[in-house]
């Protein structure tokens, strides 16, 4: 087994996902299958191979640090589940 | 002739001759949608009021005798992954059920500026994760050729809407085959451009190093017309590449004489669907008869592409989807104990099973102790896959393969076996990993009357050659003229 129920619980915590017991058990089986399939990559010796993060060369892009128009506050907050006085509202995080 | 059946270039001619108005065309499409979409279920949102305004505006410009772009007054369907200002954009997910973006995606803005009409937003696998559109949070879309079968995915709504004449053309997005595979399943044309050719600004992100927006159309000419509008550099997407965009219509040359076309032997493996193999080989032989030189070529790392892809795309997805936290937009759970619990419950309620599975997998392969074994390893194999293509293109203008190993499968067939579902993208995934362009065109039917797709792959920023091969094949065959029986 590459991944057990305890690992699934740990990863779910990292991913901020509450899983039901059924989901946890099902994911343990499925992720195990998928990760076993991925072991295929170990057939290849890649010691000398550079990793590719983008298939087309990407370089940093700069722009002048000037003032320009941005999204107004109203439509930016328009989709928030809760907003108050021009801010997003979240549960209390400081006691 | 039914107006709904028109291609964009045919409709444009009629609009110019004033034998048809955009308003009439738009009305007849909505009328047809109301007839057949209860069976196909391609649309998630219809935007009639706005569409009629756009159509009227187009008609006014044409009436004034203005020189208008080819898409002026042409009704399109947009995959629901593209942000449309103030128009609901769900990405196929319950977590974005009521989301109305405050801005347009760059491709949407460009289509608006060219005078296109938006009929509505079409269905997709949630966050574009899937090959069948069964993972949508809002129900399944059916293949117009056989309602018991999937339309492909993730742009299944786009391909089904085009095949069923519920729009003139559509835009989809392709991370591992999500434009080409549904196009093949539905018997229409779908092109994934070179990475960086089309701006991703306003495309809801799935795997940022792989995602590209591409057209799904009734023929290759429409594909070129849409490419002309959506391609080009955009300051809002720093991965869009600042090189000149050719006029893709000039690539529509009905001639393949002297072109060198490679057949990757790894794409014709034991156990592949007999009808697919037969149809694709018949297409290859025709191209040879018409003067192309055909030779076998090897892409030796093909068998590692699916494993590589599902490490990279899930890693990128787990990071991209961290933004759905119930704070800035989208669903928020009720009844939680503090901020962290709010995040976790919101995401548990809002995401479907496949999205959760991929977030879990991506989080795992990026987690401490596994990063090198999985993520870095996959990035290295990605280099090998890309080098396979670089070598092949030293001697060839384009490569020919099946788009998908099978025609459209039955709804429900692969839902319980994610690995089998992943393997249905085996011929399209390597193209995204290498960042090169690929187009799927109809090349026949199986014994059960299901369409089969031929994939033509080109080198970076060489969409012109694959369009030329596609156009030549299309002009000399009539698969693209076949339509499913719907009423």
C-alpha cells in the first residue's frame, strides 16, 4: 500500500477538505491504484534531465509601476458570501 | 436549408447579401435549442435578452453598409469556464453556482469587439476535469449521435451544441484533450492552439502550464476564422507570447503535395478500437494519394505521458483551486467552527468527487517527502516527451494520429474507474505536455454510426500547417457534412 487511510486524512487536512468516512475509504483505494500506475515513471533514468515547468520558454514580465484603473470595489465585493463596510467578512480569527 | 445548420462563413455571406438577418438567425437557433436541448442538455445558461441586443446591433451595422468582421452577428456558445461580465459563469461547479464575473475573459472581449452574438454558456466537466462531461455539477450532456453515450469532455457541451446545430460555433478549453476529444466524439472540428498563442486571462484556471482555449466548429474554415479573432499577445496574461499572428485563413490551402507527414508508431498499439484504426489509416492513405509523403516516426516516451500528466495537472490544480475558500466568491458552508473549519466544509460541499480526488492527488504529490519522487520526476519526463516531438519535427511538417482510442463510450461506463477514464486521453495528453498545437477533424464513423476523429499535430506556433492538412482532407471528403438525426 502506497497510501493508507491515515495518509488520506493527513492530505485532506493539508487540502482543507472535510471528507466523509466513505469518501476517505474510497480515495484510499483509488489513489493507491493511481499512484501505483505512476510508478511507471521510475522505469526511466532521469538523473541528467532538466525539469520542464513550461513547454514554451517563459520569462519574467515587467511593467511600469504606474497608477492605472482597477476593478471598482462594488463589483469586486459583489460575489462575496459576506461583506461589510467595503471588506470581505470572515469568521473571527483573533481571540 | 435550415439556418441553424450554417457555418460561420456561410452565415456571414448570407448576412452580407442581406438574405438573412442576425436576428432571424438568432431566433431560429433559440427555437431549435428549445426543441432539442431537453434531449442533448448542452446549455447551462441561455442569455436571450443580451443575444437579441447583440444581433440587432449587428444588423444595424450591416444595414448601414459597414465593413464588418466575419463574426459580426454570428451566434456562438461559450464553455462555462470563460468569464463573461455579469453573466453567470459556473465552471460546471456548485461552488460557483451563482458566480457573476466582474470582467470578460480576453477571448470573450475579442469576440464581443468582433460583433459576435452569445447564445449562452455550455456544460462541461467540473473545472474541466474529465473526459465525458459526466463530472458536471449540473447534470450530464448527451452525445447528439447517440443519447446513451457521452459527448466527450471536458468541453462536451461545446462539442454537442455544435454537432446538434444549437449554435454556429463554440469555444472550449483544452488541458489534456478537452477540445479535441469531444470534437472527435461529436464529429466536429476542434483545435488546441500552441501554449501561449491565446490569452488565458479570464479562463478559470485548472492546470496553468497546460490550459489553452480553442475553437470547436463545424468546419476547418470556421476554425481559422475563430483563431484569427482569439489569437495574440495580451498584457493580462504574461504567458501569452508576443509574436506575430498570421492570417489563418491564408493557411486554408487545398493541397498537401510534398508535405512530410509522420505516423507515430506508439499511437497504433495492439488492442485499439478496430474501427478507429481503420478510419485513421484510410485517412492517412488518402493524404498519401494526394501527394503527401508518409513515414513512420517514433515518440518513444508516449507510454509515460498519462502518468506524467496526472501528476503535473493535479499538482497545479490543487494549488489553483485553493482560491475557493468561501471568502471572495462562490459558496460558503453554514454551521462551522472557526475559519479553518469554514474552509474545509465549504470545499467539501462545493466540489464534486473528481475535483476532490484531483485536489487530494495533487496535494499528495506536492507534499513534503513526495515532491521529488513525483512532481520533479514528472517534470523531467515532461522534458523527454517534449524532446521526442522536437526530434520528430526536424523531419516532418505534421504528425497524424487517432484523436481518441475509442469512439464515444456509454454514459456511466467509466465513472467508477478513474484510471480507465484518464486513459481515454492517451493520444491528446502528450500534445499539451509539449505545448504544441493539435486539431481533431472528423474522418469517418464506426459500425454503430459514431464519429471518429483524426488528430493532426504540429510544431510550436505552426497552426498553419495542421490547418492546411485538415482543410485539404475536409475539402476532398464529406464527413463534416453529416448530421445526427435529432427530431
